[in-house]
């Protein structure tokens, strides 16, 4: 059996592991990722200074991966790589400078023969350039275009040992004028072989390091997880605290409250808090706002939510029903995770399950209609729903005609009430108010979204869906708000 580490032993083991890693693994130089893919830049023109060196440096970044370990651990292999690289670089610079000199001499000679000592100069795109081939081979080619501008450039290319075969070109490249450099390719092969040997030596060193660190893997994994969690928590607090989020009060379940009953004499409250909630199931959110909005903005509208059982929520389109469901579910989930909540005050029960279902369509890939998807989702919900499940449903019953959808929604509401769930059931099916639903001992509260419409020119108050009307009041984002029906709970 594993023996738990004390904090002091954990720190000591982590320091030893970090020291072992730093003794083998070298820091990655800025702008150089050994062994990783490097995006190919444009070809280097022969007229540019150190063009050959830049092309070869890109090739080294692509192929050399031994830099992941300290050079003194594989000094023999690194020395061979550097010697081969110096020879390849010298040859690349020889080809590059030779083409540049040949092109300049040819253009000067052509201009001297022209009438009046003037001749049209070739554009920069016509200059000879070195081209780095894609793929594992990584050969460097010389490309000579617009030979008519400088006929003597082919003589310079031949003197440099370049070979031109019209049918050969770098992989994946169109066009003509590519010349192969046999001497440069031979030196590149020697460098590539040395680089592969150095990479193999570095890999063996890293494998040995992994074997040495195997006893410390549990401690390293624990430290990595703790670091990620602490970073996430710090980012959460940095985002939430300036926006006025609050520390929630998490109400324990009855079993935990019973265990804490002995502390009530010392001032503990157990599962109740004097609010007539001995089971610790009442959700109280004062001045709640959607998590993606900023309470400091004037357009943000807050709502007070008190939830103890199931609630039926109605309201017109775009009044904020879905927003209310998301805000409640996010606040409850954040509180159960021990995080800050976008509200002025939050008292949240300990839930063992969260269900948030928004309106969904059909699933052709599963050969299911929209109604079939709804039935499947509701079956899954009924299987897991319980007294400690927070259920938030939006637009259930829209996959069929109104009367059948209303009956389905009513039956689902009765099932959730019978299981003692807490949550909100949002719907446009206003006939639900007319159904004789079995509301159970805890009852079924009825809410509606309050809205204001500055363009309303009718008589009296703005008509809202539901059994009654509510006064004009801003809501989520300035469009709607939560309100109770007269005689309703919540």
C-alpha cells in the first residue's frame, strides 16, 4: 500500500526530481524548438547577405533535436555534428556567394555591351536563390530563373558543380530552373547522419532520466495537478473578485449535518440556518446576474432567486428564460466546486447531480427525430433524478404538436415533483397552467419573466404570457426579469 507523503517529504522529493531534470534537460533557446516542425519561409535570394547561412540554420532547426539535453553529456556526438555542420555551411555559402558573384558579373557585362552602356536590370525575383526542400530529405537546391537576363549565369553554375536536369525538382514545387548541388548534398548527408546519431544519444539520456524519476512519478503528478488547480483558482479569483462575485455558503446534506450536530452548542448550525430548511435544500441567490455579464455595467439586471422544489417558468420570447436557467445552474455549480458566485449573497445546497437541458433539434446521424431526442433525454433524466438533483429544463415538448407536448411537459413536471427534485422548468406551453398537475407536498411554484417594451402603445400594462400580468420591470440584460405569479411560490 502507498504511504501518504508529508508536505516536507513531498517538497524534498520534488526538489530532488527537479535537480535531476535540470542536470540532464537543457533550456530551450528562444526561437528554436529542436525536433519540431518549423514553418518554411520564403526562399533566400542570392543578393541577400548570409543567405546560405540562414537557409542552413532553418534546416538545422528542423532536424537537430539533441539540444534537448546538455551538450557535455553527449560531447562526442555534438562535436561530430558541429564539424559536419561547419562543412555543410561552408559549401552552402560557397554556392550562394558564387551564384551572386556570377549573376552580378553577367549583368555588368551585358550592360557594358549595350548601346550607351545601359541595359535593363533584372528584377529581384529573377535573382538566383537557394531553396530548402520540404520533407525528410531536406536538400538545398539552387534555382536560376530568367536566364535571358544573364546568359553567363549557367557557366557560373557549372563552374560551381551544379547539375541541371529539367525533369528533377524539389518535392511539391512547380516551376523550372532548379539545379542540384552534389557536393553540398554529400556534406548535408554527412551532417544529417551525425545529427541522427546525436539525437539517438540524447534520447537514451532522456530514457535513463525517465527511469530514474519513476519512483517520484506520484509526487510529480500530484505537484503538477496541484499547480494546475492553483493556477486555475488564481485566474478565477482575479476575474471574479473585481466584478463583485461573492463567496457562497454551501449547505451540507442531512447526513453531514447530523455529524456536525454536536457542534451546534458551540455555535454551529448543522444543516438548518433558522430559515425553516432542516433538510438544507433551499437555494438562495440574492442579486444574481449571468456569469458572462459585469455587475458594474448599468445594463446588467440582477434577480433574487429562492428555490425549494420545482418551478414552472413562463414568459415571452427573448425575455430571458434560458438566461435565467444558465445563470442559476452556473451559480449552483460554481458554489459546489468551492468557487466564487456572481451574486451578492449565495446559499447553495450540496447537490449530487446537475442537469441543464436546452432546446435541441433532431439527430439524423442517430436516426432520431426531435421528439425522439426529447424522450431519450427525459428517460435518462428520470433514471438519475433525486432529491439532491438540480434540474433545469428549457422548452421541453416542442418536438411534437402543442397538446401532446403540453401533456408530455406536464407528466415530466409531475415526475420531477414526485422525486423531490429542485429546479426550473421553462416553457412556452402556457396550457400547462390549465392542467390539474399533481404538485406533491412541496408544491409547484410558478414564475414568469417580467419585461418592458417602450414601444407598447396598447391599453393598460404590457401583456405577458401566463395566468396574470406583472408590472414593467427590467430583466436580464435589460430585457426581462424574474417575477412570481400571485399565489405562487419561489
